[in-house]
């Protein structure tokens, strides 16, 4: 059985296309009553397992070293070499596992007491010379995996936007 991942668009519509016969269909997400996984059968009798993604935007999988804290003053400094060229963060306590225009998912490398709605400050390096520092609100905690939403999202965070391309 084939598996496909589909995004629910801003109008709350799911656009389906059978991978076998290419038949297209649009259905409102509301008829699925917030299901995230289901099986669908096409007119051609092929069965597909469908996973729905309700996020506002695409999340890019990453493996970036980072540091988080509940206190802005506890964020580590960054090393600087000739010409103020930033090379790396001096210490890490998490890995940034995914990132989007609106948030990120991180995996804590240390024990924590983080719960939903906590405010955190996160710093990480996208690429050489590009350090990102964000204030986030925790939206989901599952063991050491922490889903966060950026606070004060800037419409044009060029560094993150460029990284996502």
C-alpha cells in the first residue's frame, strides 16, 4: 500500500490525486474531523494511506546544533574570528530537528522540565556566518522533543526563508 502526505491548505481543503490513475478530487478537511491518518480508496480501487499535515507552512528537516534557555541572559556567546565573521556557537544543549517560517522542533540533549506555553530563547547556526536567535513559545512536548512557535514572526526573515528554499 502506498503512503502519501498531503497538506491542508489555508482554505481548509485537501487536494487528493490517486497515484495510480491520477484521478483528482478536493475535499474539505472538516469532513475528516481532525484525523491525521486515514485510508482512501479511489474509483480505480487502489487503496492509499494518507497522512494529513495541518501546519501553516512546510517544515524542513535539519540536524543543527543549538542552545535553548528560559532566560535570554543565559544564551551562550558566539565565537568570532577575523572581520567579525561568526563561526559557531560555543555550547549546545539541543539539536534543531526541523524548522519553518513559523517555528521549529528541537530535541533536548539534557533533562528538562519544559511544558506547553513556556517561553524559551533559542540560538542556532543555519550556516557559516548566520546565527539565528529566536524567542519561542512551546506548543508541544513529547519526551525530549519540543515543538515551538516563533513569537513576533517577522514576515521576511530572510535568513530562514533562504534556508528553507
